[in-house]
C-alpha cells in the first residue's frame, strides 16, 4: 500500500453519500448522533482518507499471512474449530523429538493442520537442540540430527507437505553473519555456505522431492542475501522458498533501513541481477509482543505481506506453544486477533485492489518544562523523540552536555541522549541500566563490548532533575543537580572519534530500547568542560552564567510544530519526530466477482478516517450498495472476544462519480460521545448490492473505558509497555498499566460517569503472575465491598479479563480496587491493572447473534442472490448438488443454544433438504425439511450444545432442489429442556494412585489428582442417557506442568486423558496448560453413549503416548506427559435436544 499526499479535503457535510429515501440514507444517518453534534466543529478539518480503487486490481488474493511459529502444540490444541475458519497456508513447528520445546512436533500436529485446510508445515531443523540460542556442538553433530529428521519426515505420510528450514537466524546463531567486520564476515559466510550446501544436498538426496527454505536470517541484509544467492545458484542449492524475519516495529517504518517493502524490492532486485527466477518468499517470523493479539497492529503487518503476495508462517514466537500466536485463548476460544485473521480469511476468492492513504502523522506537542516548555518523548504523543543534525558533535574532544529531565521511572536502558551511527558507534546517557547500577554514560566505536563507561550506583530520581556530563581529557563525569555523581579518568574516546554521526537522538536509543518516559528541557551542548560552578548556575536560569550551549541549545519553547530551534546561533535546528509509519492507517481490500462483494479491513490509527471506495461498478453492485461496518478490538492477550461488533449497516446510494464513502468515526467506543477511532481495533467493511431485503437496526449498549494509569493510584506504579521502540514488550491499552499493588494501602480509584442508574457490567483487564488465583477488594461509591478473584496469567503483562455486575448511580461514581478493606481484611496476592470497561446491562435476556449466509464460508456449487425483498442483511445463498455453507458461531459459555435456520427449499413438505453438522460431525436428527407453502422463508429451530468459543455449524444441501439459506441466529437457552448431568470428580470411583485433594477454587473445594502412569490409576463414573447418540463430555481441569523453561519460552505442557466408554477402545484428548494448578478451565470432547447406563473411565496410559526411540541426544524420546490433569468435575449433555 502506498502512502500519498492528496489535496482533496472532504468536510463531513459533503461526504459522497447522496440523500436517500426508504432504501438509502444521508451522511448524517451514517454517523451516530454524538458525531453529528460535532459536525460543525469538523467542517474545516482535514480528515484522513483511505482510498480503495475497485477498478485497479493487483492480483489474486494470497491470504497466506496468518500462520504462526509453534502455533500448534498437540492434537486438538488449539482446536479444529479455531483452525479451519482461518484458512491457513503454513505454520512453523519443531522437528520430531526436538528438544527445543516440550511439544509442537510437526508430525504430531500435522493431521489437525492438514485436515483443517493447511498446505505445508515448515520445520526448523536446529530445534533438535535444547538451548536458546542453539548449543554449538559442531557440524558433524548437526548432520547426525539432520539425518534423523530427514529419515522421520521422508518416511511419514506427510513427506510431501513438509518444508525443511536447515538453519535458523544464522546471522546471529553459530555463524554470526551479521558482523560488521568484513574479514570476519567473509570467513563466516564461507563456512555457512559450505554447511548449507552439505545440508541441502543431503536432504535432497535422502528425501526425493524435498523442499527447503532459507537462509532464515533474523534481519534482511542485502550483502548476505546477495552472496548467498550467487553461491546457491552456482552450486545448484537454491532454496525452494527464501525466508527471513521481520520482527522490529521499524519493519513498518518507511524511513527505516529495515522497512519490509524496501527489503522485498531489494531482494527481488538481487534475484534479477543474478538471472534467478523469482523464488517464493516466506517471512516465517514477523511481529513483536506489542503486535501479537492486537487487531490494529496485525492489520499493519498483514497488509504489507499481502501486498507483496508472500507467505508468512508466521507470527513470531515469544511465549508459549499452542496459542496460534496468542490468538486462541485456552483451546477453543477466539481472541480479538483471531477475529482479525477470520476477516482476512474471508477475503479468499477475491482479487486485491489498490489502497492509498493520505499521510497520517501525529501532532507534535509540548508539555510544561522547568523553564517554559519541554518535549516529552512519551508524553501526549507517545512515540516522540528529538533528532539532531548529522555530525552535531563533530571534532569535539572536551565537551559538556547539560539538560533538565523529568523521568517517570521504571525503565531500563532508555536514553536521555544517544549520539551515533548505529549500535557499533555511539555515545549515550541512560537514566538506569537496571540491577545494582543506575545512571550510565557510555562511548564506543566497537559495539557494546568496546564501551568505555561511567556508571553511578543510583538511578535518576523522579521529578525535575538537572543532569550534566563533562569530558575533559580522559576524565568523564556525571553531574546531578550541580553535584558530582560518578567519574572515571579512563575514558580515552571522545566525540570526535565517533566520526560524523547520523543518528543523534534525545529520548531515543540506537537499540530497540524504550523511548525515554518523561520530559526533557533546556538541552545544551558545549565545546568545553564546564566547571562545577557553571553547571550549578544552570539550575537557576536556562543559560546560567555560561550564556547557553555554544554548540547547540534546544529550549523547546516553541508553541508547537516539529522544529526544535537551536538558540546557540549555529543553526543546528533539530526535529521533533515520530516513528514514521508505525501505528499508521493501513488496509487490505479485495473485490470478489463471484460473491459480488468488496471487503476492506483497515486499522492502525486512532485518528478518524473516511474510507472512499472508488469505481463501484454498477454491473456488480447496482446503484445502491449495502454497507456493513464492524470492528474487532483488543481483548487482552488471554481473554476471549465475541464476534466483531456491527457498528453500521445500511444501504447507501453510489455517488455520481461511482464512489461511496464510509466514515469511520463517531461510534463512541469510549462512551464519551467523541468521534473516536480505536487504534487497537481492526475495522471490516463489506459492500454488497443493496436496495432489497430487511435491515436490522444496530442497537449497541452504552459503554465506556477507563485507563488504570489515568485513575487515582495509591501505593502503585505506572509501567509503560509495548511502544514502537519497546516493540517486544506486551501490548497494553494506552501503552501503560499499573502494578506493584502489593502494599496494605495499595489501591486504584476510578472516577466514572454513567448516563442512568442501574446495573452495569464491570470488566477488569488485569494480569496475575503469582502462580495462583489472586484477589482485590472492589467497592462502589465506598460501599458493597467484595472480593474480586483473578485467575493466574502467564506473566504480569499477559492480560485477561474478569466481569462483575455493579449497581451505579446516574452521573458520577467511584469504583475502587484495593488491597485491603477495614471490613474484609487483606486480599490474597496481587495483580496489575490495565483498564476497566463499563457496559449497561439492558435486562433483555441473552444476546442473539445473527450470521448472514452471504457472509459465511462455503464450498461447492453455490450462488449468491441479492434480489429477494424479504431476505435479511444484503442477500442469501443457494446451495446446489451437495454444496455446503459453514457458519462460525460463537458461544460465550458451554451450554445449550437455540439455533434458528432461516431457509427456503421447494419439495414435498417434510422431505429432507439439508443436513446440519456441528464441528464437522453430522448431528443425528438435525435436518432441514421442506415446509408447507405460504411464506417464502421458513425458520427451523435446533437446540444444540455448543462449546464455549468457536463452533462450526455447517449446512449441507441434500435434496433435489436448491436450498436457499438466509441466515442462522444463535441465542443461549435459558429455559426448557437442558439435560446436563454434573458429576464431581471426587464423587467418582477412584482406583490406584488417584486421590482427592483440596483447593479453594475447585468446584466443591475438592478435585482428583495423581491420575496417570497407567490405566490402573483412573477415575470411573456412570451416566444415564435417555437416548443413544453423541454427547459432549465437558471436563473441568487444571494443569500447570512445565519443562525447564527458556529465557523466552514458558515451556508449558499439555496433559492427555484416555477416555473409554463402556469398555471400548480409548480415545486420547489433550488438555492445555492452564497457567496455574489453581486455574480451572473446561474443554468439551465428544463421546458416543448408548441408551441407559454408560460407564466412563478416564486415565493416562503411557503405552498410548507417541515415542521417538533412537533419536539423537538431546531429544525427547517420549512426547507425552505420563499424567492426566487435575480433574474437578464433569458435565455430560446430548448434542441435540429433539
């Protein structure tokens, strides 16, 4: 997607949506009332535009950017329900018996990946090793392991669907191909190329038709890939896929040398120069922790990858296997990121079209300083820093740099200043290096290992402080508020030794360290070492007795703008910059001729924008289009999300110039009546032919969000997370959270305002790394004190959500979450708080969710129709000759749901016209039947037991005539027949080592443990079935088994259960790690029962485990845990209630 400047200004009052009557609307109708009220103030504002040109196609939609590294861990983890709708192309898993992870073997998860539509699996061969980074035991040892992997893969049933990745990140691991020393590089590259040739020739000799991928560098470098391609061409060892990684946020930054789009073009040029036909590219690791799970971040990455038609398999691995890159919660629940990739998958079948945006950008601002104004690198615009001119320190030997700083603390390795030309050559001052050391001045011409340092034993204090560094001869000194803090007389380097530095920053590092969290004022550079008295004089006035910095002096007293003027008179003006292109509006758009639909997915900005769709073909859409706008916003890293919320659904007249404009703003996502856009959300727009059918009114409950860092904090600490510079820190709403709430008086108090008195759903986004459930005490307006329980999470920044119903008064209310209360005492444990959300509870009963057939995924002979006046949504589909349509139905909890199927089919009344399947298993008795004459559309209700999270509801045409489907709706059942049997595990018959244990958060306070190591250690219970057939067994369990743990790897382990029904052969199911032995999760597995009494036996028989005998050490010859999870209770229910 190109970023362009457009001169067009589009005030809201002239947006190209013509006034319409019964079947169309005006612009004002597209905007909620709160936005219309603000229309007058927006008349003269430039609104960013996203321009989609349906007439300019760029190729067939590829849709291959949804993979993940170690995204699957076990059979059924994550569930097939979460895999199939995403239509993934590829994932990257470890080799058979590899020691790098305790699970995720490619051949173990292959069946689930391929049966749900996957095309190929990559294997990182070096994952045979146990350590990160991989232990180097010599190339002969590597070849022994490679031979094992090739033997296992080539003799498997998936041999033609596995791609070998012989080496992983060789620019850093084993070969150090990223070195800046040219002589060392040439020697290292020669070794690598020799090893590459040997490895690839072995693979291709011993596995006929094998495919390989490489070189898989952590960072694309033109030098490395050019040399590699030349050698590989000349030695007939070119890879079948070329791969590298794009991890850092600067991959999104058009001004960065690591910008992906530039890397892609540079690589293709290398091929062309060498006469090599284009080789498919796989960016098999992309994104940082700040990006994963966040729709508004993921759309920025995916739009680039789709634009270049590359595979991306896929999202980088930073935490634990089996999460699909963080997008699947537990085993079967979708996170917000999952819904984004579902939007992406639904573009299959279309052609991509050009997308352009007006230049976005971030307003540059100032904050109050010590004298006048100051700049805040993480202030009102959180990605600001100051860039000074090239060579600003040229020829300086002695020098002084002095400035006022107001640091917010709780950061390691951020920068007050950093002058350099990259990580090898620089001079910096950091407020805190962490551990026992604090402030540090460092200078180097040979990377971190060559640094000459001055280090204080204390970090920079909070509040406004005056900091100075002086260099005189070989003596370097750090001064704090006019007093010497630390000094060294062994600093032989000076600024002149750095040469003409090209990256000179205030508040930003040469490395990927976080931006300085605070404010900077009166930044001055002198060409001599000031005396202590002169430094002290700067505490009293900006220039003190010195007259101000005589090399550069940035006072930041401008009222606004990006220029920081130099008051020294030398013209060294600086620029207040943002990280360009990061957190900016991006989009993917397709036109699907068969469906007669256009789909657009956009996001990445907090600024209002218009989506201008040009060249809307009347032959495809008619004169009126149906517009559906929905959004999926961030739900936390470990909290499920409902389907994208529909914000707008209306028919819109096409403008005379063939365009339609959809304003994305004014949807009041924060409850403040503002024209806000959610930076963390992805917005989906679907255009279809309009003018017929019924429209559902979009009715959204009032809601509001409140950031914890903006609340009143007592005995707590604000932490900054996941900024573009701190790209590998987990995301946080607003980039900050509140932690260290472990003192007796710790509390976070939110002042909230609601429109009416009544019940509200209070959602608390938190994290809890204590290893056990924690608590806080909730009060509302000082009353109704109660404990709120928080399940454990993976770490202090891995967020989930808990919901509490509260009663609020109209107007202002106080919500307080505290460590202690005079009546209730002290809460157990602690948690970090990110934000709270309030939503008005309407009391209308369970939510009914509608799933339109024209938006569903389908297969076979299907036709779409948009011409029936009684259809809902935009249209309907017709299934012919055994065609099927699959609806992705969300369930907020396990239980019975009434599914209404609205359809039409000619035929003898009562004859079968369609078979309903749940999760790819036909539901006995659930058949759509031809209805008597009368109404065109008929509704048939089926009560089915759905699993919490994602369910695949499929309708297959079975009659002689076409089956027309309009929609499926789902409502949680609250009355009528719901025959769910519950059995407490401790009430079952226990055998062998199985025993009852106590836990306060288990159902009934008890659970059963020590089930495993053979079928004699088991749990047995009976259940009654009124009718024979398929039932769902919901197992409530806990499991926190882990392996050794890597620096980046939680090494969680799933535990299997062998389930035998009535003495039949057992079926093995895996139960994912729950982060804590005190977290009780539920997973449903299908069982077939006979009418009457049925006996279920649960155990773990190691004889059923996958093994890898003879694997080379270190390896994992036994792949499954010998133990079952802790068992809390069981629910058993028939799938269908007749």
